[in-house]
């Protein structure tokens, strides 16, 4: 169309409905830069790409032109033409060649401006054509002005067009051609309410006209807009604006102009086909949106699926007209529309609503699963606006497309491969899978499962799925994921397209499929549906599905069993670290067929109850083997077998029953547990803990009954012994009582608290040791004496209680496992114990090393008196024993990996099961004062020594004199 400013920008926006759609944009007879213009692109499903056209394609004045833009694609696409001409952008949907016709009627906005020229262009396709123009108004052609009643004959060559301009209104001018043509109408410069703007729109031929139309009001509308109604023959038209209706009779070639009021919808009906074109005049205020033309779709042409393009820098809106009872099932980009206010259209069963889109340029998919509706796309900005009808999709539903965002990277990579003309076995596999799915979905007839199993089954023998190497492994994972999802969609589609067949089954060499068509029950349902494929079954409850907000009459269930897929996605795709169970598996392998379950009306649905799968073992399960239910997961380009969300309900030598809270592809994983059951290790554990319990009991009695040694150090020892005694006793007697989940969780919670309390008191032991030893370097240092019980007890028992309370509040299900009443490894819950323990071990180790450093300096200053140390070896033994008492040896548990796992397991078990014995040995048996008390008790002497009333028996206490250092002997202290 003609320019109205100094600069012009032209582009076409192409949206794909299928993956790997090849598109060519060319200009016939183009010689603008001395070379032929052609740009080749590739678009994927839901992707919109822009192709910039040279400025020279703009046509000026009344003239013949040969620069015709031709867009070709190997699959269905939608095309929007955008013309930006000096603050006056305009858009129109470009209709495919199959929609062109032989008869059109021109509509051009009327204007009183002297510098405004109505215009229209006629373009023919690939064959020469003869066009007759029956003039209404005044039309420029060649060097003359032709008045109303003139008939002009234009002969056009292939890919040629002619642009006409007129004086005043040309509405009612008819175009009749021997072969189909495209007709675009517009205004060279329109200046009604805004600055100079141009408008244009591709008109529909008479054969595409309808009899019923609904026009929703525009957003932000402030003035009356205009609707043009064109008749090709004598026609009776009912025009209803809100509640006001009028009937008008039109002669052939007549154009009726009527207002569209703000916020009031318009209903139009006729006894024969009419053309309805909406014209927005632009708001009557400065710096406001400009005018645009837009075809209004008739009710009979409403679709269930649309594609619309939002434009950059605009406030974009989706205007919808739908049946009153079907508004809750409209989806935008696969999400239900819930924020739309629907308003009644008087005299009809329809309502209209509006939804605001994002201000970014992108393509949106809008659809309803069963009921046709209308969609218009409009946008407003300062000095700019646009309006176009949505591009209708009649063959393939968006829900039948593979919604796989995880593999978009692979699809983009393959798109680049195809554009470069390269070959890729992986990309060819992806394309073949897509073509097969698209072909099946496009069939407007009943489909059988044989059409699914046959073509898709052949893909399982592709060499792409048997490749090796790291990169090939990624491609195999992507290809398998895509194939699994495609088979599920195809099976559901086949079931939904055959409503007369409730159950369908098929068995081939590569797979077996069974589908079930379910009509939702009016009330609660207690039925359990069982689907069988080969030797596997899937059990689902009839009310386990929470449907999406749709009025679909039925939904389908599909169950697929693959004969050979487990040999393709085998244990190569499972690392030990991917397992979520408390104990890892060794020598694991897949031991069942891979099965898939899918459910719905073609859309994702939320499952309210678990699904049970019965899977047959490939090899008989051995007694010492563990069975896990795993599902296929594709994350970040990596395919893995994972077990989150699935549990084993029952297993025997031949079968296993899995219960899963989601639907995917599943299999059985089998292997030995990661830590072998070691009878000697169990004996060591029980013997060590029994000895520790006895020693801890004796230590507790000693600290309670020996009044002569009561002080802060003794209190610390006593609390540590009490907590450790209770923790070891509970661990020894109840850690394997997993029969009751609630009781097991309570036991795990108490163990969590008691062991954390042990480490908290170990920390207080280390802190007291550090403060006491530091007193050696500072004159009159009193930090140890300030170690009061009123701070000690709240921290010693309050801190572990706080950790356990927070842990239980965050994830109470983390307490108790299927094997032991301890903390679960899932979601890192065990770090609620390991975190504080590792921190305390690190702090105590630091305290210990600093203490040794201080003592080294002190001992070196007493070399001349070192002979006063009665037993240097005993002192060294006590120092090393502090590592055990302070819990530092628990760090050995972190080193149970690799080849040293067994050695470290024995070392960890022996050392820590004897911690109570170490405490009794160091704090009681190796303490001189306690030994003296023991002798008195044995001899029956209960009278304490008057010189030892304030003595402490703590290895954590060090006293000094100018001549002697004694570690572990009596010292003066204060409570």
C-alpha cells in the first residue's frame, strides 16, 4: 500500500504450528539491490519469527507492480503482515492461497480530508489472470478518473498486482476475476481524530461471507467506532446495538455504515451472506491511538484453536466471544483463563470478554477443547493501535502437540542443523516422530491403536536409540523422552477420536497398548479401572483425577508396555546418587519392562490418588535383592531413573506392585543394598553399646553419689552421661521397630533429640576445657569460674529441642524410614543432624588443639621440674582420650566411602560404641580421688576426707603451681 511518511518498515510475522517447519519468504521480480530476495527460516511449534522486507516493496500511487511477497511453508503456519509507516503501524492477517476467491467488494473508510486517498490492491497468484473492476465512486486508472458505473478490465501476469486510488469513498466497488485473487484495501492517509495514519486489511471473498456476526467493544474506547456491512445481493440485515435493534434491507453492492458505541456489543444477522468490517476511528484526543481496519469473523467460522501475535510496545488485549456455558474451558498458552469478566451479548447465547496480554512481542495459543469461539487481537499505544482477527487452526489441536519444554534445546539445535542443510540421525529421528504424531492428530476421523503401535514401534529399532558415548547418551535420552510422550499423546488421541469404542487394545512385537474411554460420573465413584498390557497392569481409581476446567464429555486412560525399551534406557541412565532411598543399591539393573501411563482429555490433569502398577520381573528376584520402583525423568538434557514419588507396596519372586503419585514411565530397579548386612559388625555394635551402657550407669552413679567431687565439671560429665545412656539404650532397643510408622517416627525424633543433646554437652565440655586451660596464661583470669549452671542447662537441653522442633515443622515426614527409626536421606533431611554435629566436632577439635598448644608452652617452661610428672604416658593417654570424649571420632562416619568403606565402618562402630566406656575410664577409673572413694565404699567407710571437699575429678581441669602441672588431678574450683 502507499506511503504516507518519509520512512517505511515492512515485515511478516510467521508463527509455526509444528516443529521443524521450513518457511521461505521471497519477492517475485525483485531487483532492489540487484539480487533476488529470498530468506529461509525454520519455526517450531508455537514459535513466532519476524522477517524484515525491503522498503522498496511499498507501492506508491495508481500503478502496476510485480514485487509480490510470497510466503511458502512445508507445514501449516499463520502470517501477519506489519507495515510501519511514519507513526502509523498497521497489521493484517494474510490468508493462505486456498482461501482466495473470485469476487470481492471494496470497503474504504470515508473521510472529509483533502489529502486522504482510499486505495485497494488486487494481486494474482502463479497464473495469468483477468480482473474486472466495477467502479462505485471515483477511481483513478491510468491517466483518467472513472466514475460510478465504469467497468475496468485488467490483465495481470503471474505474481503481479495493481494498486488503485480513488477520490472519496470507494465502498461498494466490486472485483470479479477469472481466477482467485487477493484484495487488500486501505487509506493512504487518514486524518480523522489523529495525525496522518494509514490503514489496510486483506478482505475475504464473497464465498467466505457469513450471516451472523458479533462485535465486542474495544478496550479504552472513548468515541463511536464504525462498522461497514456489505451485501452482494438483496439482503435483509438485523443490526442490534445492545438492546436496540433495527432491520435494514440492502441491495446488492450496498454498504451500510453503523456506529459501535463504547462498552456495548453489536449483534448482526442476515438472511444471506454479508461482509462485516470494523473500523476504529482513533480516540478523539491528542497523542492517542490511530485508526485501523479489521475483518470481523462470522459465527459459523469460529474455531476452537487460534494463534495471535502480541506486539512490542503495545498494551495488548485478547477479545473473545464464546458460548455462555463454555467460558470456563478456554485456555491461553495451556493455562486456563480465570480472570476474564464475561458480559452478555443481547439477543444471543454468547458472551464477550477481554484478557490483557503481556507487552512483549510473541505468539500466543488460545483454545477451547470442544466449543468454537471468536478471538480478536487488539493493541493500543500512544499514537499507535492495531486490530486483527486471530489465525484459526482447523486441523491440529494445540493439546495434541508435544509440550516438552525440557527438550526445547534439542529442537532448536535440530532446527539449526536443518537450516544449514546438514544431516543428523538424531534430528531425523525427532522429525520423523513429530511427523508421525502430527499426521495422526490431523486426521479428522476415528483412529485405531494400530496406527499408533505400528509407526511408533518401528522407531524403537532406530540406530539413534542404540548409540554409545556421552554425547550420544544425551541424544538417546532426548529421543526416548520425546518418543514416550508422543506415544502417550497418540494413544490418548486415538481413544478420544473413537468415542463409540470404550476399550481398545493392540499388541505388537515392540509394544502393547490398552486405552479406556471414561465418562465422568455425576457423583462420587468407587470403581477401580484395571488396564493390562502384556504381563503388566495399571490400577486407577475412577475419581482419582481432578479434571482441568473443561466441559469435555469424556477423558481417556492409556497404558503402554514396551517390550525392548528397558535394554535401551538401562542402568547407564542411573547413578547411585540419583536414588532417594536410605540405602544405595549395588550391582543394580532394570528388571522389568518399561511401562507408561497417561490420563486425561488430552490435557494435563492433577492426580488426587496414587496409581498402582503391577510389573513382572524379567528375572526371578533373589532373597537378598532389593526392589525399587523408579520413573523416567528428563532434566537439563539428562535422562535418569529416579524413585521420588514411588514406593513398593508388595514384592515377591515374580512381581512387584508400585504405587506412584504421578504418571510417567516406570520400571523396576533391582540390586543388593549398598551396605551389606555384616554379622560381625552387628555383634561389635551390640557388645560395644552394652559395655558402654554399663560403664555409663556406673559413671552416673559415681557423679551422683560422690559428693566430694561435685562442681561444674562433674555436672557437665553427668549430663553427658545421662544423654548418652538414654540415646544408646533407645538405639539398642528400638531403632529397628518400623512396623508402626507413627511409633517409628516418634522413636526417630527422640533419637534425634538425645544424640543432639549429647553433642551439645560435648560442646560445653570442650568450651569449659578451653576456658580452664586459658586461665594458665592470664593472671586472675576468671572465665572458667563464670561458667554458671543457669546458662549451661538451658543451652544444653534447649538447643537440641529447638533444632528438632524446627526440623519437625519443616518436614515431619523425614522421621522414620522403611528400615530404621532414624532420619530420612530424602530432601537432605539428615543434615538437620549432621549440620550441628559437624559444627560441634569442628569447634571441639579447635578447642582441643588450642588447649594442647597452651599446655605445650606451659610444659616447656617447666622443664627443670618435668620429673615431678609421675606418669607422662598417663597424661598423654588422657589427652588423646579427650578426642573420644569430645565426640571428634564421630567424624569417621564421613569417611565411609570408596575402598576404605568397610574399614572405616568397623573403626567408626568400635570407637563410638565404646564412648561410654572411655568416659568411665578417664573420668572415674584413672582419677585418683575417685579411686580412693571406691576403696572407701568397698571397705565400708563412708566418711569423706576433710581435705577433699571441694575437689573435682575432671580431665578438663588443669591446675598449676610454680613447680608442678597436673592434668586430671584435684584442683580448687567454685560452683
